């Protein structure tokens, strides 16, 4: 009886997942005390302590992706550079635990009017913007899910709204009605009109809700996610995790990590603990 209970407990535990979205800030020497070499230890300690099942990163340059791979032993990853679909420019990679998931398929597209053209730039944007995705299978149950990760333009609502429409359409084409998790830096404040349009679109077309807007966590998240290394007076809430009805949101949080004057990034990591419904 004890062995049966232990097996049941382990199986149940595999229905619960910790998901993080985390803009790590590209390696910019002009950041001074908060430049990547000074933050890399904080990032590594945080990721090892949290031991997430899935992480969607933004702004990682190729050498930073290699640094993340060294930190995150036991993880696989997908995603490539936005400039050329290879190693050029920022990545929006996703890392996932190899002991929890099998990778069935993956891909990447550009948030432009030519989504399959590497390096393409959408109207209103000044840089290429991408979304990466993967089709995963849970080893312990065989259940399948899709993960999308993205980073929207910092320049204009025109570019961000186009990105939302492209993503919504691609998510319907690729994931259909299967379980879906979306992570990203959307560069849209949660109180903005364009965010509300995006949230309505994702809800109506993709059955997605923002995990950080669910109770009881939402009241804890009002300080926002972009800290600007301490140079922004009001922290906008722009980093989100969206989930389909296949998941129950157990909790969500913003992890505000500092060591003295050194910030983990100019964005705080956002965490959602999810339970996959039977």
C-alpha cells in the first residue's frame, strides 16, 4: 500500500509545474555595476534555487545563452537569434527540464508581415521581434502541451498590436485547442488600452488568461516588473505568463532579487505555479 501511495504521489506531482518568464537584459557594458558579468552569479543562483520546469527568457545574446546552458544542467532549450534565425542578435529561448518533458516539435517566427522570413521587421518596429514555440510531452503522463515565448517591440503600439495578432493566429494554427503556456516581455503596461485589446484577443481566440491576474496573487503584484535597474520611478507591469484552461493557477509572484546595489536584471522574473487539470 505504501509503494502504491508513493507512486500516486509522484504522478500527481508531475501534474504541477513552475513556469518563469525572465528578461535577463542583453549584455551591455554600459550598464556598469549591473553589467552581465556582475549579475551572472545572481542569475545562476536564482535559477538553481527555483529549479523551474519551464523558463522563457528574453534578450539573451548567443554567449548569454551559452552561459544559461552552463547554469541550467539537466535542461534542454530551443530558440535562435532574431537577426538571422541562427546566432545573430537577441534570442527568446525556452529552457525546459529534460527529466520532465520530451520535445516533440519546435519552431520560431518573426512578428512581421512576413513571419517566416528571418530578420524581418514589422511596421512600427525598429528591430526584428520573434516568438519561439515548442510542442512538449510530459514523460510521466504522456499529456501534451505547447509553450510560446516572445518579446514585443519597445517602440510602438502599432508594432505590439500586430505582434499580438500574428501570435494569436499562429497559436491557433500550431497549438489548436491543446494545453498552452505563453511567456514573454510584452512591453505593454497591464493598465494600457493595447494590453486590454491583447488580453481580449488572447481570451477570445486562444482561451488564454493572464496567470498573474488571477486571485489571490494579483493584489501582490502591483509594483510592476520593469525596474530599470532602479532608475524608473514607476515600475510598469509588462512581463506576463498566459495559460489556457487546461491549467489551474496555484500561485504567481514577482521575484525582486538584488544583492546590494546589483539587480538580477532590469526586469524582475515572474513566476507561476500551475497544475494541469485531469
